[in-house]
């Protein structure tokens, strides 16, 4: 994601100007990077949730802390690894932000989102295998209501704002900034900061600590999309270069 502007775009002038040689990274390789990164992200989220829940002795705060720290640390590493390949979106809301900024072509954006959703499901199943859980599950954890929807708007707004702000001022800081933001957002948002439609859909497939009931997912996703669009518009204005 430190080079998301170069790598998220199709192989056009913007990509070549932002990063020489970026055009050599074809869409299949970028999609493979998005798939691997998203699958690992869900394995981290769900796996650390299961581990934290099992080891915390019923202390939900300790389980959430373990889940938050593992997710933030893991996401930082994944961005560092896959950022130079695909931009390390791992998130349809992030991909939408770059689409709105005309930094990724519509066809590539659709392919990114499709791969992210599919890989998220695979990552959840991988976590189930590692922890001897049933492979296929449906969550029964209810997460609904105005406060949680508002929290998802805020969480996704903050995530996109972090990415865009760091890309403009300090691109090398994107990975740690995103990891730190997500760790914090686990705790300051009522929803524990899903902030990602692919993650949300994936987490409907686990009836463990990090799950969300399938019926509650659509409202979360709408809130995430709204937060991402709002951040893209506002930060597009805030970060606009003087004419």
C-alpha cells in the first residue's frame, strides 16, 4: 500500500510515472497478491480470535486485546509484503476509494473486489482447519443497531483517511499507520472496527469469537461503503494540490 497509487492503476501513464516498471506487474499477479494477502488477513483475524478466546478464561477484554494486537501486527506485515505487488488493498472499500480517485480502472477494481471476497472465505476456512473447528459454519453473533453502524462508518472513514493522508505526506508510513489505526479502532469503536466488506462477509462464516451473523452483515457493509466514500471525498478536498 506504500505504492498503492502506482500499483492500483491499470498499466497506463499514471502507473509508469509513479513507479517505473510498475506496468510490468500484470493484473493476474496483482490479483494473486490480493488473494494471498486477504486470505492471510482473515486467517489472522479469525485465528487470533479463537486463540484469544480459548486462552483468556472467559475474559472478553483479554481476548479482544489479543485479537486486536495480532490483527494490527499482521496487517502491517501483509502491507509491507504485498504492497509493492498489488497495493495491498485487501478491502473493497479501499479499492473503491482508489476507483473514485481514478487510480484503478473499473475492470481491475471489480476483479480486486471479487478476489478479496473469495479469499476472505478461504482464509476463514484455513483458520478453522488450524484450530480443529468445523470447516463450514454460520455465525450466530448478533451485531446490529445504530451505534454499531455508526461505528463502522467511523472505522472505515478513519482507515481510508489514514491511507490517503499517509500516501500524500509519508508513503513509507502507510503500513505501520494502518496497523496501529486498526489496533486502536478495535477499542474505540462499538463494532470493534470491521471496516472492510470482504472481512465482514468472511466473518459471517465463522461461529467463533470474531463472527457476525449473516443477517447483520449487509448494514455493516453499507456503513463501510458510506464511510469510505465520505473519507475519499473529504480527503480529496483536503489534500488537493494548490492550483
